């Protein structure tokens, strides 16, 4: 036999030389669920190990992640019901604790990269990412609201804004609003190919942000704006638009059921590709590990590596901190 592929697998040192894909804490983004108050640390029952945190607790979390080499965070607000309305006005109010939390985090950790969420759902009494009228999600009216939200977030000091709403034209609308106000250094990580997925359940539990079921005139799902899970080429249309409209990162979401889409986006665009390893995907793995059916120490890093191998430059995952802990353990 002239060729014996096993020669390159003989020892850990040789395997290291031949390794094609690498994953380190610097590739990862840790999500943070923020809530108003003090000393709050509530575990999310459908996503064990993830918590709703008040700002003081979030600062501790950011500090421990930074020490482990995870320096990027994506923050989502859990908003009290009485502050929600049809037009998500609280999202850009001066009283919005989420904006204050961003200021506090950036003041304590200026070197951290803080990413926002631009979408109406955490603030919407209808539980939708856009403005609901006559049973429809009204695209262009939503853009004005997103622009206000984006400006408030840029002012609060977020480094990168994350439009997750899937309205047409939102990246351009946000880019123009930011530039006109002088925030030309605030970046945009666009949720480019975001699918109408069943895997967002634990996230919606965490924020209590699911579409309001039962109410008439409110669509029960997000299928008129998030993408059909059956489609791949359509992601290219979204990718071209976001590139032209000024996005700095293109995201695919979810990650594991969409590795082919991540691969395609990496081949097709020059911008860095982010993948969102979403709550339901993490919850599945945690459930199997808790049952003793899978080994977390092995299954979790293999999962993240597969997302990198598919082509993701950046991975947003609820396992970011855990991965960094493991990586440190291996080095020591
Ligand atoms: C909503 C938003 C969602 C997620 C991020 N931003 C949920 C949704 O679209 O309903 C999901 C993230 C996750 O499941 O981890 N703007």
C-alpha cells in the first residue's frame, strides 16, 4: 500500500500537525439574557446552565468569560409585560434597563465586544419581530422602529448591532441611520439566513417572547418573515442583499441543521460568517448528556468543531464559557 492515511493519525502530535480546523475561545460569542433588577440569577428550565441575569450578575459573568478568553457577548433583554406595546417603544426609551446594562458592561470592560439584538419581539405585546397590523407583519413601518432601536443601542455603546428581525431592507435602513448620526464605527452582524425553526423554544422561554398564541389577528408563527427550512439558494439572495446593504458579518441561524447553508455562505461571500448554535440545539445535547446518553466533555466540543468545519468564522453558543473552561483544562 503506497497510501496509508492512518500514518497521520498515529499520535496526538501528528494528528495536531494534520488538523484542518481549529476552534478556540476567541471564535466564540457568549449569549447573555439580561433582566432588570439586582442580584438576579434565574436558571432557564429548558436551557440548564443558562441564566437570566441582572446587570451586577452579568458583570461577574462577563469578567469570568473574559478571563477564559471569551471576549464577545450577545445580549438579549427580558422585558416586563407592562412595558410591552404594539410598537416596542420601550426598546429606545431612556428608561430601558438593557441600554443601561450595555453602558455598564462597556464601562467596566471596554475591550469586550458587545453585540445587541435589534428586533421588536422582546418589547412587542404581540410577540413578533415586526409591527403587526391587520394580521400582517408590516415591513416598512417596522424599519422606522428598528432605526430608533438601533440608534439607542449605538448610543449605549454596543460595538456591533445584531438585526434578528428578518424584515426586508433593515440592514440598509440601520446603516443609514447610524451613519447619519455619526456612528460609522458601529458594526452590523446581520441575521442573514434566519430560518423559521422549531429550535428557538428555550430562548423564547427565557425572554417570554413567543408570538402571542390565541389572540386573533396575530400570526401564530414567524413564517412570513423567517426563511423556509426547505430552502438553501434563497440564503444567497439574503446574503447578496445584506452585503450590498452594508453588513459586516453574515449569520446563519440555526447552525447544526443548517451546516450546508453555512458551507454555501462561506463559499459565496467574502464577509466573515457567523453561525448561531441556538438554544434548542444546545438543549438537546444537554438533555442527552443529563440522561447519561452522551458525554458532554466529548460531544460538546465535537459539535462546535463541526460548525467551524462547515465554514463558520464565529460561533454564537450557550457553551462558549464551558468550552473555554475545557480548553484551559486541556492546556494546564
Ligand atoms: C428574536 C430572536 C430569536 C433568537 C434570537 N433572536 C428567537 C425568534 O426568532 O423567535 C433565538 C436564539 C436561540 O434560540 O438561541 N429576534
